[in-house]
C-alpha cells in the first residue's frame, strides 16, 4: 500500500506492468505493490516525511458510496490474485463486510446529518403548537383545521422560504433568516386574508409564530457553535479576525480575496517574514512564542512565502487553539483548509459568479417549476398566441423534467466549456434578448455577466419580456 507517493525504477514497472485500469479510485496501488513483491522486489515504507493532506475521496469513509467502491476494489483484487476457492471465500467475507459497513454508514449519516436536522425541525414545529397555550388560557380555542394542517403548512412555508433563501447554506448569516422568514410571513398573511372566515383564527399567532421560528434557528445555530463547534461559517461576534502569515505582496493579494468573500471582517493583520509592512503586527518566525492567538479567528499561511515544513510545524504547534487554519497557494484565486479530518474543508474563492451559489440555483429551479405550473394552468387561454403549440408544451415538459431551464447561457459554438461558468441546463431563452445575433466572443461575455450578476428578478423580467417566445426549440 502506497502512502502519499511512491517511487520505483522504470525497469520494475516494465517487469510488473503499470496500474491496472480495472480498479477505480481504490486498490490500484495495493495491486501494484503486491505485484512488485511477487516479482521479487521489496517495498520499503518511508515514514520520515510529514505532509498536508487536502482531503478528498479517501476521507469519505462514512459514505455508502465509499463502502461500495472500496470493497468492490477489494473483490477485484481477491479474484485477480487468489485461487478460485480462496477468492470465493474472500469475496463472501467482503460482501458481508459491505452490508455491515453500508448499514453503519447509513446509521452514522442519519445520526450526524439527518437526526440533528430532524430534531431541530421537530422542536421548531413543537414550539408553534406550544404557542397555542396563551390563547387557551383566555378560553380561545383553535379550529381543528388549524391544528391538523394549517400550522404545519405555516411551518412548511417558513422552512421552504429559508431553504430557498440560503439560510442553511454556509456561511450562515442571521440576516438570511430574518429576510426569508419575513418574506414567508408576508406570503402566509396574504393567503390568510384570502381564506374564508371559518378558517381564519389569529393573525397575531402568525406574527408570534414567525418570531419563534427565527428565534429557534438563531438559538440552534448558537448552541451548535458553542457546544459542538459547528460554525457553518458563522461567527456569533458578527465579524471575523484574520491573521495572514506572508510578506507584503502575498499579504495584499490574500487580503483582497478575503475582503471580496467576506462582508463581516473586523480586521486583517499580517505577520511578516522578511521586511515589515504597515499591516504587519508581528514577525512570522516568532509568532508562536508571542502567543497572541486569542486575537484571531483564522490564520492564513502563504504557500509562496513559507515552506510546507514550516506551515506544518506551525499548524501542529497551534492545533489545540480555537483558531482555524488555511493555506493560500500562489497565483490562485482560492484559499483552502480544514481543522478536522471529520469535516470537509472550507474554501474562500473570488466571487466570479453569483449563479453558482446554492440558494440561487435552488431559486432558479423553483422559478422554473412555478413558471411551468402557471403556463399549464393558463395554457387554455394563451396557447393560441404561440406559433408552435407543440414546442411550448415540449419545453414545459423538458423544464419540469429538469432537462432544460427557462433562461440559460448562449450555446457555445465549440466543445470548450468555460470553467468560470456554473453547469446549468440548456436554456429555452438566452440571457439577453437584446442581442439575439451576436459573435461568439460577445456570447461568452454575456454569459459571464449573466452568471456574475444573476438574480431571480432578472429571469422573471426576461421570461415576461419573452412570454410568447417560450415555444423556441
């Protein structure tokens, strides 16, 4: 089994053969190492080197997919190198291991991801029912319709609005909760006003219910932060304090990335390595001895100015502090890192596009579905205004089936896909109707502008402006 890397002579590979493509992701290094030993060579393990491991597939050991792929590789190995009888025996044990590990992975995933979310949801819903108590003290009873389906429906609307608004996406920001819940409350009050009097029980309850929903989400995040250290990108103080260990050139570049990514920054200090500069508060080589890490929430190391050995030394020396660590690679637009093998790494990236944000992708999909439903409900009246009636219904079906989106990018004339653009479905409409016939260069620019400045309101305006062109092929 190889570790971070493996070195061997070319003549050995010529004798044993290269990596076996039968394996996928796991097991090919084990197979090669085994073949090397069978050929009479020796593997020697070098344990002198310390590395920084950017976590990828190898750390997803709790996922069902990892279990299936990894153990499948072991079955391939057993069939390849063992006799038929032994291969059958080992395959049986491995299949049994797959069942046990997959079950354990599902239980762990439920306990780590589903259970906390389910518990939090049940508490917020239970709180809405507990709010009924003050009304009962005043001999005011709620109708059964309110108890059985209206209160749960209110909860669904509040939760859905927060989901679409990005409340549950990192970084967590209280303003997302407030905006999403207020919008949902407005929707609920509008629906409430349209209900018959027999179903209207209390507007005040809706207001108090929205306040409880907001309060519980904030309390839940606060408890997760202080008890479980689950920040989800949230700092209860509201502003994050950064220390960048770098010389002036890299400090300026990294600071720019931080300020573009974070709106809540208390201050960004530097620790110089050679020449001091204005924002430098300490000398990098004496940083550990000074021990002023309580003044910072996050330390970012410059990989250009520091060797990997030095970064590892500092990170291992400070591992018991409550400071997050990240590493900025030279000439890149991202900063990556993680403090725990149990959690995936976080990264900061220059905000090239707004469309790639999870809440915007969800909102875009939600708009697609709502538009399809509205078109279907009104099709009996508006279908006569379309040149291709079949094309309209075909597009509605394809958008509902997530094969298309109502507004997408200009199609590229080549097979090249711009890596700066998020991957979305083919659009019925282009991002700009003012430029129907444009050069490929201008199409690329308009696509980037659409992704960078994306908003749901832009899609709505475009759909309304092109309402009778939704039958496009």
